[in-house]
C-alpha cells in the first residue's frame, strides 16, 4: 500500500472513529481533535485547536492535572485511565459527564506528543444506576419470599406438632376401640391426612422458590433479564406444583377409596422430565449430578400431574439417600407401545428383606431410620403407578445403589 493510501486510511479512521481522539503536545496544547471528540465536548469544528487540554476538565481538577501531565511527560507510557474510577470531563456549556480515557505517547520529529482516546460513558452509568435500583427491588422481593417461606415452615411445624399430638391420642385410645380392623383403618387414615402435610413431597417446591428467589438477585445485568424471567417462572411453577402436591397428598384417603382417577392428555415427556430434573438440581447435595437423557419420540398420552409427582418423589429419594459428589441417572424412553422411566442412584441401597415392604404405608428401610422421611412417598408412588396401569421393578445392592424402572403402557393417542 502506498504512503498516500496509508495516510488516507489513517485520516478516515481518525475522522470516522466513534471514540473521541485528540492529540496534544508536551505542554498540553491541543493540536488535533476528531469530530467525535468535538461532538462529545459540544465544540464546533476547529474551536479547540491551540487550546490547553485543561479546558476540558472540571475547574477543581485543572491545577492537579497540570502537575500530573508534567510528570507523565517525563515518563510517557501507554496506559488506560479511569478503569474503576469516576473520571469527569467538562463540556463547552460547563456540564460535567463521566468518561474513560486512555493515553498513548507519540514521537514525531523529535517532539513528544500524546494521543488521548475518550469515551463518554454517561449511558453506561445510567444503566448501572438502573441496575442498582432493580437490585434493591429484587432484594425486597427476596426478603418477602424468605419471610413467606419462614411463615410456611412455621405452619408446617405447628401442624406437625398437632399431628404428633393426634397420633399420641389415637395410640392411647387404641386399646379402647371395639373393632381392631376399624381402629387400624381410622388410625392410618388420620396419619395419612396429617403426616402427608409434613412429608418431603412438598418441601421440594418450597426449596425451589427460595433458591430461585436467591438466584434472581445474581442476575443484575440487562443481558441477564432472560435468566431472571426464567427463575420467576420457576417460582410460579413451583407454587403451582406445591398446590397440586398438597391437594393430592391431603386427599390420600380418597385415592385409596378409589375416588381419584387419572386425567389423560397428550404432553411432552422430555420437557416434563427435563423441567423436573432442573428443579431437583437446586435441591441436590453438593457435588451431586442429575444426568438426564431421552430416547424416542417425546409425546405421550398419560396423566402429566401424576407423572410429575412420581418423578419428583423418586428423584428426591435418590438425592436424599445418595452421598455428595455422586451421580443420579434419569432416563426416559418412548416406544410405540410404552413409556419407560429409569432412575439410577449410587446411594445406600435397600436390603432384600426391606424390598418386600417398600411400598407399604409408613414403612422405612432398616438403614434409613436416621434419615428424615415419613415412609409415605413410595406408597403414594405405587398407588399412582397402579392408577396409570404401570409396572415398577427395582434392583438394589446395599452401599452400591438402586435402580428403579417404571413401564407405562401407551394408547394410540400417544402418537397423535
């Protein structure tokens, strides 16, 4: 490229750069200034030529800037200015505005010159202030959600105490009842109605609400708005899920009396399982991984509400009985005639003797007595699977892990 061509290209870059650029001599006299800089400072073309660089600074900084400029002239080097600082510049009309400036020394004909690159960051500062305000608002929302969660936990505690008192009273009066079978049925029905309220089945949505509310506070930048909306939607979904679980579990006696019937509809099994897996990752122990995969088509004709409760219960158990830094594998498969769900953990396992009683109400495995739980979860899962005409198989080894496989028959509606 010819020297003339280079000069034309440099001139074009200088004239059309969006950054403000000015060149000054060692005494701070402005020699050149590009249109962007003139526009930033509000000066007309050529008004700044020959002026001191201090004309662009706030009055209170001019004296110190002269001292700094002389010091810099003695040891010139390229350096950014203003990173992490609040630098101000002054427009022609006297108004101040925030800037970022970088300096570079230049030698020409043995004369020391300096190039300054200037960026007006007023809009960025406005955005940062807006983000800070939004962060304060989100902190208020988080505080409200935390308070709500604490209130719900207190209600659970109070109702659990009522439950314990009711159970004690029922057990004390057990020997006074006339018919043993009716006594057992009444006692179990009361246990089902009260204990289900304190079971871990509805703690998962509450944890999702709290975790998402906390994460919202981390997404303060405009480009993170989508993530923030995602967690707001997860909170809404968790609240809806909580209402569904409470409604189902508080009516466990109706289910056993045959008053609950599955509501079949066409839905996307992959989307449902992926959503549940994402929600459960929030409640996982440190280092635990929930790995999900799907094979086959994704549309199935089943009861998505019952299926969601089944998935939440089984994954929650896998998390609870598996140590930290272990993996939980979730796999869904859809064939022409079946929908298959497999959950594999690396947990404490279940003895062969305990496996015989696993789906009985209130049953706890002999190696799980010190782990929180009510013994209702798998009983409910078993009933839901029966309602959907599914079949469940379980294989487990102590201290190695457990694999649960559920097979649901599909009607032709699944292929619509």
